[in-house]
């Protein structure tokens, strides 16, 4: 879980540059980053809304384990 200072800085970055705030939280090759990038290109306000939503509500640690587990055939 992120500290309150870290979360505050990410929200400020999400307001100034939405994809950058999402990149710091979820990484540059995540689905959240690409969705935020597309929304930011379509309009600045939808990018901000999505970035703040992703930073506040999507738990990165919950989904990170799905990417690191090997596929067992």
C-alpha cells in the first residue's frame, strides 16, 4: 500500500500529466497506462479522470501476481 505522500504526489502528477502519474503507479507497459494515454490524446479531461480513478481504486499489488506466475500446461 502506498504512503499518503506518495499517493498525493501521484495524484498531482495525474492532474498535470495523466499518463505520467499512471506510469509511476502501474508501469509503462501496463494496460492502465495505454488506456490513459489514449484517453489523454482524445481529451485532457477524460485522461485526468481516468488517471485519478486508476491511482485511487486499482490495487497494483493484487494484479501483479497474475503476471509473474508461470503458465502450467
